[in-house]
C-alpha cells in the first residue's frame, strides 16, 4: 500500500495545496492556510483530479463514509467530518485542522493510508483500467454528475469514461 502526495494548483484561494493518491485513485485534497496567510487547513475528499493525476474514486458516498470511519479510527470523531456538495452537485467530506504545513501534510498521508485500507477491498470491482483520461474529461465537462455528456456527432461520454452513440 503506497500513498503519494503531490502539489496541486486546483484552488485559487489556498496558498499551498496538495492531493493524495492511493490504490490508483486521487482520494484526498489538502489546502493549507489561505491567501491572507492564516494557519491551519482542511482535508477534503477529491471530486475531480488534477491534470495528469490518477482519477478520483467514483463512489463519492462510499469515499465520504470511509473518510468519517478513518478519521474516527485515527482518534478523531466521525462528526468532525462535515459533508457538503460542490458546485457540480458532487458530495464531498471535509475536516478542518490546525497546525503547521508539515503537520497537515503528515495528517493527509495518514488519512489516505487509513482510507486505502477500507477502500482497497472494492477497488478491483470499481476500477476499469484504460478509461482514466476519459473519466477525467467527463469530470471536466459534466454539469450533472452521472448524466452522459454529449460530445459531438451523436457521441456521448458516460461517467465511467465510456463512449457510446
């Protein structure tokens, strides 16, 4: 089980941000501080991946439930995780943390590791290797999560990254 943490530029309101990959998926994002330089940060479940990154875990409800369980397993409280909906209607979990950048990055890695233990059981059944780029395209173009996206000439793209007419 390997967790990799990479810098990100996804959000314009955070001075520093990172994402964590585990099991071939982008699971979590970390934003450190804000543009005014306030300390602390937040870890969120990923709803969209960075350019060139692993795809996000498709089942957002399972991902947020696993985040709650993992926060609890690491000594926090399940209720420390707030559940919200992003601008595209996708569910995400978020936990606010205090501490330095190094402490936040360590927490990101530990949480991703713990989540990987629980999610790893279902990865083989949900992962369809070869469609990562098309899944990323779907994430970028979709207006309503789960609805097919019309591309051109009668061709549609579904949420799993498959093309159909």
